[in-house]
C-alpha cells in the first residue's frame, strides 16, 4: 500500500510483507513530486535517519501488484494518505 500527502511532501509505502517505509517527494524517481494513493510502486529500501529504513528511487509500476522487499533491498507497494507526526 502507498500513501502520500502532497501538501507536506511525505508518504509511506508498505511492501508485501507488511513493512512500512517513509519517503519524501524528492525520492520519486521521475521527479513528479506526487504519487496518487493506491498506485503500485517499486522502491529501494535504504538505511535512513536514526537507523530506520526509508524508501528511495520510488517508481510507478504499471499493472503490477508490487514485489516483496526486505531491509536494504528492493520492494514494492502502493500509495495512500500519510500524515507525519
């Protein structure tokens, strides 16, 4: 599942194993700065701030259900709404 708050520029992706990764609009690979909720995406999970993993190189995947990703590997998910704390 993917979530994105365009106003704040932050979102989350959830891989098929249920792990959730945050990402900033600058991590969207095509430079669009926005991903619609429910959109299938691919991403790379990389070590981020405070030892938590985050999504980078977020790309829209046409017609795919998203692939599973592990810590530090590639993953997939879809977009949804995210309100950071």
